[in-house]
C-alpha cells in the first residue's frame, strides 16, 4: 500500500484539513501526519510520498527516506529542498506554483501603500493617543520595478497599473509581457533601480540569486525609493540593507522574508522605524489549503495511475 507522510507545522485546523481531505479522497493510502522533522522517524523509511513546505525539511529526513518516490511541496519555493545533498535524482518534486498570485500581489500593494503613507507611524501614534497629520506620498504616477517575472509578477503588474503606476520588469529572460511598460535584463538591475520608486522582489532564491540585491543595487536606488521583499530572505544582503537604511540611501523597506526565520528578537530590523517587518504572511491566505489540495489531489491521481510525466508543476532540476 502506498504510504504518505505529511510533515506540516501549522495550526491544528489546517493540518487536520490536509489529513482529512486526503483520507476521504484516497482511502487506500496509508497517511501519517507529523508536525516537526524530528518526529518523522517511525514513518519516513517506508514513505512513498512526502508532503511538506520546503523550510520544514532537513537533509536528515531525506537521507532516511529510502523508499521515497515523490515530494509534493505545499508552497512555491523549493529552496531547502532541491539543494539538500540527500535528495536523490529519481525523486519527483512538485510544488503548488500558481496559487499565490492574488495573495502576494495584494501584500505587495499593501506594503507600498503603508510605506507611502507612513502607516506604521499612524499605528504608533494610535498606541500613544497622538493626533498628528502629514501629507501622503501617492502611488499614482510612481514607477514600480518588479524583480523576477513569473505568475505573481504577472498578477501584480495590472494591479499596479490600475493604481496609475508605470511598471518595469527585471527578468532573466527578455520578453514582452502585458502590463509591463519596460523590461530590463537581470544584469541591468543596477541601472533599472535608478529609475524606480518601489523595488518589489519576487525572484526565487537560488545560488544565482543569493544577495542579488546588494550594496551596489541599494546605493543606486533613489533616497526616496522603497524596497519590498515578498520572495526569499537570501535574495537580499541584509547587512547591506541595514547599512543603506541607516545611511538614508533608501527611504524604507517592507520585508516579509528574512535570512533567519523567525527573525531573532535582537535583530536590528525590528527597531528600525523605516522598516515594516511581516512574519512571512504574504502568501498565506484564507482558502490556501483548498487551492493547494486541488493540485495535490490531482497529482496523487496521476502518480497512482503511473502517469508521472503529466503531474502538475514538476520542478526541473
């Protein structure tokens, strides 16, 4: 009998939803559920299928997965999965790419609006019962640069256009895309940021994108411009970012992802008034499980039928 291990550290109602849905749809599967990689011991050696978010994995889990044939990532990112040394080449990896467009786009727009209107200051003033007014900076007429052009970027661009912004894309592959006014190659990133008011980072993390937004990029940005990262923490050089913020090289940042998560309590980003710290919330939304399970369910059907070449969102590696 095919064995499935779900490694999922989320609220009980969410983990129960994954387990109960798959149990009802596939009664012939053996399904086990654990909430931490340290608890996989009784199940991992016989598991045919592993379902998890990539950050929850360790190499030790894969090293012990002798029978593993397929990993279904429950997010889009597969860093800390495909780069683990013990991942065998014959193991299929799939993700749920395509379900995050609306959520992450809305989070990016929320961040731009909050930064432009200095909304953290509003909240701090509310806590102090302080009535203070200042003029807002409008998004209308501003230019946003989107680093990394995929499903989410294609969802974000028209939303920015609807707010009266012009949109530039920075991509590893040059091509014309609807709702983008201009496209830059990745090696033109320093030049591209000179012209933009908001840099939204969406590119996946990989050795090629590690610290792509570095001191050179940050120093090229306008002192009135903002950085929004809803991709992966490692894409930005955090030390360079902290220095740029302290020196006034950019006006502020909204960060949903970090090199270390949760962000350590003593991290300087917590205390910076020009920074909005979000706990990796951009892609997490009501109904996420339903959308992810639609992909998972179809992939299980195809896997069980031996039709692995037509599984959804197979990751090329």
